[in-house]
C-alpha cells in the first residue's frame, strides 16, 4: 500500500506540474536534448567537399585519447 500510494502521489504531482514543466518549449527535458543532439551529430551524413575528418572519426579519436589519458595513469598509480 505504501508503494502504491507513493506512486499515485508522484503521478498526481506530475499531472499538476505538467503545465509548468512539460508544455513550455524551454523545459523539454534538457538532459534528453543533449543526448539527442550528440546522436544526431554523430550519425549525420558527411557533407561532400567539406574536407577534414568525419565527426565519428573525431569522436573515436577523442574517446581513445581520453581512455589512454585516464586509464594508464590509474594503472601506474596502483
């Protein structure tokens, strides 16, 4: 009963706050927008004639450099 009453209270408060938190365009879950923007950027098509490296290649290089930068000093410190 405690779990059900807590869930129903949460749904009730969410329903009351929907007009403030969901409907304005500036309040559309900022954390989800960051993830959506990153996925859209990484999977966007490569523009022909732009030169340079692709976005996914840059991301993978930065990911590998970050891994090396954080992993190996941690192993050496052990």
